[in-house]
């Protein structure tokens, strides 16, 4: 079955290899849309250990379970040598989601360590994209999900550091689909809506504390004498705004 997607740019139609969509309404116009198909045997879901992809894993497993599907979800994680190690977070997230949802078809997942020779742009993106493409082709993957969200509104992010170098394509999107077999289900949901859904599904105390959002470079962190999370990068500001706009304290920043 294929879902017909109207392309608002050229008024044509594109075909997405999905049978339907399940929508999770958040605050305001924010929403997460999970595509599904009984024909999918395996999907890969980019699982970084961050707030967004962890919620995406939860909502995807929940949707598939509710629909009685048996689609295998393969979490796919990449560790970048000049960033704080995220694989441990990703593993804890996978385990927690598996238990919380009780969906039997989340596999152990795949971990890729990026070689140091590839970690600087533009090689970094090339390595990442080609690794994902190879995995889709070689491992019989029917569809790919990643956790990219919408950027916060300008009024919220105007004081974020280096906001000019944010991912501009995330400012406003009209579709969650990137290609016939690829989607960003959170493309029309920003961090405020993400935290809203954490609260709605009772995940603030269980899942949120396991996640990391800080994307600071390790050398810069050392040079500036910052701790982790740094509290200073664009991603730390975005996370803080997501929690503050829901009047919730970020449980990962709590002193124990
Ligand atoms: Zn940070």
C-alpha cells in the first residue's frame, strides 16, 4: 500500500511507501506523525540518546503495538569521536522504551563509531549519510525514521548562541517525508511540543533523565572549562526552552 502525499510546492503528487499515519497532537499546532504499514518488516530509527529520538522510539513502538503490527524496529546509533559519548544513553533509552511499551519487536540495535578521519564537516555528514544508505540497502530496511524536530519560533531562539548556523530547513516544514522511504515524524513539532508529549505520556521521570541533548565539542568544553551538559550551546538552550515553556524542571539537571 502506498500513501499519496500532496506536494504543496509543485502541486504534484509523490508516493510514500506507507499505508497510513498516526498523529499525536501536542501543544498549539505541534504534532508528531508516525507513518506505518503492515507491509514493513524492518524499519531503522536513528537513536542518538537525545530527547527527540528517544520520544520517537517510544511513540513508534507504541503506535505499532496499538495497531497490532510486527514491524521490527532497529535502533541505529552513531558515536562521534569529538562529542560526549552517547551510546550508553542510547542503550538505556532502548531498554527503557522496550519495558515501558512492551513491544516485542525492538531489536538490540546497531552501533557505529565514526572514525576520527571523518568527524570534521563536510566529511561528517557524508559519512553519516552514506552509512545510513548502506545500512538501508544491505539490511532489508523498508523505511527510515529520524528524530529531527522543528526549530523553536524566532521569539524563543533569538538569544540562542550561533542561531544563524541552526539547521534552516527545520524552521518550517509542510511534510514529515524526506523521500519515499524516509521521514522525520517530529518535523512539525518543536522542543516545547516534545516536552509536552513527554509529560502527556508520563515519561518525564522515566525516559527524559536518560537523554542527552548537549552537542558541544569536547575540545571546546575543555578550553572553556565547561561541565556537561555545557548549558551554553544551541542545543542546551533549545532543551532548556522546551522544559521552561512547559513549566517543568529538566530532570537530567537535578542534583542527586
Ligand atoms: Zn550544550
